[in-house]
């Protein structure tokens, strides 16, 4: 279209009046619903689907743009000035593909500070705004280690979601105490944990090993207590043979037994 992209130009080049175009553009569109319809023209509804969240940095030099501020850039590995969106998508594990459902923009740090909202709380708000639609797709949300905090996990559990994430490097995992029937009854709170897990030398009477077809690595899994998350979790350790690469993730959380 030559010239400026405005309603007057649309009237000249199109088949409707300027007023018609203005009224049409003033109507709200449920883009998340439109995206959901588009997603299921590619993906089928199955148990391989998972909701994925990933805040993404957009470089922007202007300081007058709404929402502009300093955000973490994963590509640069540093905090940079620009914009941020919280990309919420649907991932199909079998197809190794992901499609975005919605990507709300993060308000500027000054706006969040005025409303006493931190970034993780804002991400919960964006998920909560679409929770009914997201729950129809999957009850699992996949996120990186930044989201492995008890406030975020608790917020998702209240919405009816489980989270799959990687533990932070300084995670403290503890064995769950298995009560002995012959153990004498004592006054006070019952013992809940049995000591810290040595991440490089775990107790194989508690962990079990399994492998996935076509994967060179091996997996060790056990139900443990996470001190940081204030709850029990199903933890999985992934080990690649002949390398030092190993990561702990938690694919499922259980209801919080209270602070421990």
C-alpha cells in the first residue's frame, strides 16, 4: 500500500468507508483463542502436549516506549535495555515442536514496582489470565530453573497446574523419612526427612534407574523433599555417559506437607 498506513488510506485502497475500518479496528479480538484454533490444525490433542513459558527479551533503544526497561537477555547473558514478552506456547514432545498461544508484554519495572508486583508474580498473572484455555490443552507447564521457586510453584498449583523444571545448582534435596512400624511413639512433630541427598553419590536403594529408547543417557528418579520448594517432588537425574553432564529436574510436585 503506497503512502501512510491509516484509515483514510484504507478507504481509498479498500472497499469500505473510513468509519467502517475504524469501528472494525476498535473491536477486541481474542487472539489467544484464534491461536489455539491454529495450533490444533497442526497438533492433535494428546498427552504429549505441555504448556511452555519463556520470557523473551526484545532490544529497544528508545526510552519513551511503554514497557521499556532493563530486562535479562539470555542471548547476551546480561541485563539490557529493551522490552520483554512472556511467551506462552504449546509444545508437542512427539513432534519436537512448539507454537505460541499468547505473548503478553511485561510492564516496565517502574510500573511493577508501583503495584508491588515482582516479575514472577507478573508471569503468574499472565498464565492466570488464560488458565481456562490452557487447562483444556494440558495440566503441565514447562519452564526453566528461574521459575523453580516455591512462590511460583505454589501459584501454579492453585491454578491446577504441575510444573516441569530444572532445579537450581544450589538445590537442597532431602530423603523422605519412612516411618518404622516398630518405632516408639514420641511427643512432638513427626520426623519428615532423613538427611540431605548427595547429588553426586545418591542412595540407590531410594533411586531407581530407567532409560528411554533412542537416548544414550540414563535417568535416576526418586520422590524427595525439596527444602526450597517446601514440598515433596518427583526428582529425575539425567546422566550422559562419559561426560560430566548431569542435571536434576522435577517433573511433578506433590501437595505441600508444610515447611520443613
